[in-house]
C-alpha cells in the first residue's frame, strides 16, 4: 500500500483549463458514488474480511504556516486522546472538536478507494463493549473487534464519503460515549491542477501577488501588501483603494433619527443619534479601552469584549484581512480580462467571512470566478464587530458564476461569536429577533454556483442554506457544528431552484435537511414587533429607544452594503431540489427531513432524496415531516425518498406526510405581501388572493430504512402514494403488523409493496399479531405454600383465516415447581417460604409469520411476586399529588387549575435534564429566563394506619398515560422516586407539606440522595403520544417502584405522612401519569383504580393481622385437633362461670400440625363439588382484632366438615386500624 504525505513539491503551476478539468472530475466522482439498494446492504454478512489496496493521503495541519503578515501560525487543532485511527494501515490523525462541548473527534483523509479499511484503536484505556457505525443499515454485522477489545476494524461503505462511529454509546443515539468519531474519505486531489502561488513578472504583480498570465491572485501576498499600505492608497487596477477601520461617527438615518417623530410600536422619538466607538478590550481594572493611544493597556485575552452593539465596533487585529478581501474581489473584477482566481495558500486567515457580494463571475476571464483554499489553509471568522453584523463563514449575495474548490477549512467560529453559547467569554447574545440570522454558508439571490469539497465548520446558525438560489451544485461538502447551538440545521434550503447535492456530511442541532422556511431573518427588521417589543421593550413603561435605534442602524448598514432586506431573501417558488449520498447528525433537535414550515404562499415541488441518511434528531419528533399546518399551505408536488435511512431511536414518528384535503383555501393577505415578504398576488395588484389547499400529487418512499419499529407512520391527503420495500428495525416489511402504518382514506391510491426473494413485487400482507387477553395485570401476587394458578390467553382474529398461534414461556428453572401447559395456557406454582421474592415470567405468542422468523413474536412479562402466607398487603390511595414544570413560561403554573386553558389537572408529568440530579431536582432556578426543561410529580400518602408497624415491602404504583410526542419509544424506560424531606420551598418560604396550589417556584427544595432514591423496573413507554400537553387516552401500563426504605424510614421517624417526588431517569424523556383527580373524574378515559397507590406488605407477626389469643381462663392446645365427632355445646352466656370457648382450630395448610383459632363469626357453610368430591367452605366475619376492626370475611376449606384449612380473607374491609380498636365509629367491614 502506498502512503502519500503532504508536500509543497507536489504543487506545480497549471493552466486554468487544467484546474477546471480537475474540478469537473471531482464533481463527477461525487455524483457517481454508488447508491446500493437497501436489500443488499441488510443481507447477512459473510465472515468479515477486511482488505483494500487503495492509496491514502493524509492532510497538512490546518492553519499551520503563517498569517497574512508573515507571522508563524500553529494549528489550533488538538489530536484525539481517545482514538488512534489508521486507514489502510496509514496513520490518520483524529482532531478534537470542542468549541462547545466535546461530541466528536474527526479524522479526515483522502483515498483512491471508496472502501478503505478503517482501524480504530482506543488509546484512553477504554474497552470496546458495544459498537454502532452509521449509517447503521450499511454496517450491521460488518465489523470486528479485537480479542483484547481495544481495536475496531471495518470497511467504509462505498456510496458515502463519510461514516460515524459510536463506541459504547448504548442502544440510543447520543445516549453516552462521547466523543464519537467521524471519518471523512475524500477523493485524492490532483495537486498539479491547483492554482500557482507564483506572481507575475511585473513589479505590481510581484508586490500584490497576482499573475495575469495564469489569472491567479495570491491572497496572502495581496493582503500583506494591503495591510502595510496607507489608507487611501490606490491599487494597481487604478480604482480600488485601501481602507482602514474607522469609528462610525453617527449611524445613518433610521426610523428614530429621521427628525419626523416617526412612531413605531407605540413609541415616538426624534433626533436620536449615537457616536460610535472602537473597542480595543479591557485594562487591568476591567475598564473598556476605546482610545487608540491606550491600546497598550489592554489585558491580553480581553479583546473580544462581550455585548457590543452598533455603532460601537470591536477593533480589528493587525492581521485582520476583512477589508483586504473586499478589495481583492474588486481588484479581480476590475482586471477581469486577465484575472479569474482568488487563491488562499496554506496558513491562517482572519477576517469577517468570505463575503462575495454582487460579483458577476461571467465577466472575468473564462466566465467563472474561482476561489481556491489550499489544503492546510484555515479561513476563520473574527468575532464580528457588533451584534447586528451579518458575517457568515461564506456568504454569496446577488452573485453568479462562482466556483469554490480546495481542501482548506472555513471556520465560522459560531460558538466564539455568541456569548450565550460559550459561557460569555466572547461575542454577543444572539436570537432570531436581536441579531441577524446567519449561517455557515449562505447563498442568497444568486445563481450558477459550484462548491467542490468545501469544508465549513463552526457555523453560527444553520450550516448550509440557500435563499432564491438557482442552479447551485454542492459536491462533497461538509458542515460540521457538532454542538448544542440554536438554529442548527445541517442543510436548510429555505428556497431554491435546481439545487443538487452530491455528497454531504453535516453536524448540527436541528433538522438534518429543511426547506420551505422562507425569510428566516424577518424578525430582525425595524418594523417587526419581535425586535422593538421583545428586544427593546416598547410594550413596557421603559422602552429602550436608543438601543432600538442603534440596532436599526446596524441592520440598515448591511442592507445598504448588500442591497437586500431580510424580507427579500426568498422570493420564488422552490423546485427541483435533489440530495444524493448524504449523512447528517443532530445533537438533539429537529427532524430528519422537514418541508414547508413557513413557505409564505410559495410552492414546493419536485424534491428527491437519494441515499439520504440521518441520525440524532429528537426535538421535532419525526424522521420525515411534510407540514400542512403552518403558515400558507405550500401546494406540494412530487416528493421522492429512496435508498435512505433514518435512526429513529429518539423519536416516536418515522414519517408524517400531510397534504391538504382540497376542501378549503388559504388567503395570502395584502399586508403580508407588502410587509412580510409573502408571495405577491400573481396579477401584480398586491390584493388579497386565495391559494388552493390540494392533496400532494405524488409521494414515493422506496427502499428506505427506519430503526424504530415502535414509531408510527402517517400519510394524509395524497393522490398517489407508493411505499415500497419499507425496512423497520432492520427487517423488510412484508406484513402490515410489522409497521405502525395503515392506509388512510385520504390517500386516493396507495401501493404498499415489497420485493420478494425472487425479485417480484408483492403487496404487503394483511396481518394482526396476537394480543394477550389474560392475565390483565403485569403483576401477580402469590403466597408461600399456596397454589397460584392463572390462565394465559391470547386473541388473534387471523386464526379464523387459518393462522395459528404458538404459546411458549421463558425458562422456569428459577421457579422451582412451576409449570406451564402451552396447550391450555395454564400456569401453576406453589412457591415455598424460601422462594419469597419477585420472579419475571415472559410468555410468548407467535403466529405463523413470527414462527417463520419474518418478525418478532408478541411477548408479555408477568412479575410473580411471592409474599409470605403470614403477611397481608394493604393498598393505600394517594391523599394528594401535584405537578410542577421549570420551563420559562411554566414556572408559575399551578397545573391543578388548568393554567393554559388546557385540561392539565388530570395528570402529572416527569422529565429530567442533563446534569440536573437523579430526578431533575437539582434544577433550582426560579428565573423565568431559565429554559431548562424539568418536570416533577409529587404524591402523598397517609401512613397513620401503619404506626408502630414495620412493612416488609412497599411499592408505589402509577398508571402510565403515555409519552410526549418527541420522546423516543423505548422498552427500557424508567422513572425515579425519592422521599421529600424539606422545610423550605425554592422561593425560600416554609414548606409545611401542603401540595395544593404548588408551582415550580413553590415546590419543596430537596436533594435526592443515592441511597434513598429508587428506580422503577424497566417498562415500555409505548406509542401513546401526548401532544400540546393534553393526552387523548390512557395507555394503562402499571409502573411499579419499590419504596420500602422510604416507608420504613418515615414510620421509624414517627411520621404519619409520606411525600414522594417522581422524576425521569433519562434526560429529556417526558412521561405522563394519571393523578388522583384524573382517576376520580375519568379524565382522558382513566379508570378509578388507576390513581397513584401505595401497596404495603405487613408480616402477620407485626401485630396487624395476628388473631387475638383465646381467653386466658379457657383450655388451649398446641396441637390442631383431628376431630372424629362433634357434640353441640349449649352456650350458657359469657357471664356463666362455666362459659366455654370452643377449641376449634384451622390448619395453615393441608399438612400442618399447628394452626390458628377459626375466625368466622356469623358464618355460613356452603358445599361445592370438586372432582367428584364434596367440599365445604365456611365463610364468616374475622374478629381477630375485635368487633369494630374486622379484617373482613374469612374463609376455611374442609373435605369432612370437621377438619378445616385456613384459606385467608376472602373479602377485605375497606379500612382497618388495629391501633384503635375502640374507635367510636360504626363497623367498617363492608363485606
């Protein structure tokens, strides 16, 4: 295998036609990446054999070399301390991405092979226990781990230039294991085709670094000459002059200094002006330095003072090439007859982004302006001069015929630019309404643009975006911002026409791809209430008119320089947008694909996704969402998604594609056309007009893979829909039960098909899987030495049509003596005293398809809880509960009063957040500006009846309603519970235990301790989704948590009330449970017995159920008599000196030799036939604790009416208080 390392000697002078030929080859290679059918990729893998003879080239260190002034620069990149990577045995350095968190290390290289062999060795001492390689559909079973569990080996998938490796991340994407590893496999670049750095022979060419023979301008030489020249110096083109940074004396006319008293937002002002300052940093005393003469007093590292607003501006560094870059574009344009290429040699460049504004490349030599960033070049954004600036890493505005190439890196430094994303160490606060919307790469109102191998990292918001962009090709692009940044789409083609992506890798924190989000910068405009009310408080008594005026000045400055307002970015329908061979990851937000968020009356049609792969998204709740409920319906036509995959482990919906039903129209109002950038009336009048809300003409989902079999699918209002070769959970859907997708009547024509083993297209077969009908409960209680028997039954309507169901049970060896008859469904077990505990038993029902292995069988796990026959279980309903939420607008909500005009008083919700404790209780902020999203439930129980007792077991039982729509379905869901011991609330007031009226800010201030906090058993959080805070129905799953220690501790401390806090175990999983009111009033279909309950198990010897002993003056015996005859004894009355208490005992079991005195007062004996034998049952009132505190109706069994066996209490009283036998109330036995 041949290894190539970077070498300047490989770069030679080349003609521009050669460069164009090389770039065309790169584009062709990207377009010709093979799209392998999904069925092939998921076939069983053969024994892994990993060999490849491709050549590998490593890259030069990014940014190493010099800056534009010739000063030595080192790479800012730091090598991974977790992964050692080799590609075809060539070492490739993985680099840490840590601008905001550390989610990825990235290894980039070039190779002549599309399937190189990757070896990843752990160098941090970690062992490899679990491996996920993405896109997962390509790599299942196609890797190996070394015997010592330190090295992973696999071959890269041929159709993609990238892959993601997650080691020990768990079963859900982004669960743990960060940093992950990303691999980028570029094609090997022909260095001979790169631009020449050599200047021409004339004095001007030598001084300014250009060559009219080759058409190249060397920007490093040009910028150095520019920065060392005096302001006003004229360049050799005779037109361009040198500009230096100057203070903005007073910003230009805005709404507030026009002298006319213009009124906006109810506020009026005249003659507002501002004097701009250049801010150099802070001195040792923390004072802001604005005098150039005092620059030497600035403390190093303080240069990027936070929160700078227009007309103030941060001082440029000595090597800042922002103005030099604009001069270079002007210079090339002015010398267009001989120049056409802007070349960035390796090294470091600091500037305000690659701002291509109003450039017409058709007018330069060869008809295309070329921009080439060499391997090792780092083009990094400075911290922008003021909050209102618009400086993406690459911005192309009102331009055409541009080609960007080369392996350099454009770094937008998004985290460093935004103070709320970097701990306020630099930059300014950003949001949709107080700063410009800007991306990593923006193409706005521009056409005929080509990107080849363009690598952008550290976007400020969206990674790649287009607005009314036409005829744009993206070849092998990267957009890497693997952080929790807001507005973090991977690609957002808000609008565009004839856009084609041939290979892309994106990291973000929102949608992997979105389109139809027109004019996203509209909130930051002078006439928008978002700006003047939210930012500058015009709707309060203390408006910041000066601040607003300054912001408008900053906005106007950009509009003046670039000739476009924010409402004019997107001004045309979007159509013919194609994405090929892409891979995208999201930190937590968004969807896989989202179309139509706010299309403003424009149309979206002809979208095609080939080999589109997405993972990590969560916030939007869907892999694919085509929206019809926001803004003006965008009249979709023809959407194709094929050979693609979506990891839906974190969401509840695989696809949700919605057209309109044709019964209504949407009105595009005149005011929106004129003021908000909506599609103008086609007749040019700007009058109101209507848009038809019609079904989507055609939707095709073909050969597409979704990981979550429990997530749903929905198609609505479509004329022609094709769903072919759907893969769910790694299996091809051949039966309807394999996917939660049913035909909707609003879909006129649906082809729901798969390709069989013979290559023939078959319709997906209708099938219903068996469902368990008994036992209904997931928990069954058995007593020691007593037989437990129950039937396991299933229902399957397909049996009538020839289907068959096979019942099986899990291994019963741990339940000695237990039996299960699969033919009858009978489970039986007589556990012993030594087997007290809990035993999960899983029953499986497999119909014909499951028996064939086409899909998984249905299972039901029943926990058999064995308690001592000397014990009793008492169920106590909650005496109160509450629910609180910490989100900004929720902190002061008392949800028992339905504060948001929604029926929220019938449930409580739980949700934890990263780093906020075992339940989320460590989020103690009471500020309404804090957006941490935690939800806690509280339940309270009266323990007074257990005073003086020591329960052997106590279990909290809650009824699950469902999960929030954007919480992923998972079978291993858990909640956590802890006792609340607090005397203060979060707001500092006293907490007396009262839950009524509680809000987040008045919740108890407590900490959950490890030894006092318990988690529930794992449960399936289901697909019963809750939307808009209001459940539609109750799932009904019982979730049980062992709270024995909490109850025991409370009783030992003499407490009569126990308050428990309930929270989520897994961050951001939001679950809903029935509360006491919801159960009592039947909210959402809840039943009365689904209220929060505490089951307390009390041993007989605790005194609670121990019978009263016989009177001390009557005969007793230790042996249970074996009666052979019985003589009636007349009762002389209790006052008679010969009063006699019968010595009638019942055995505890058939073979017992001791027993307890029979308690069956006022009894009745009934007879039944059992297996041909007459059996007697004696029912009567149990008075073992006295007259007023009966346990209920006791029952005894006999086969001879003389010898009886105790069968326990057949019907319990509602309430029994052994500690107060003389309570002056009527008897409480309701039997």
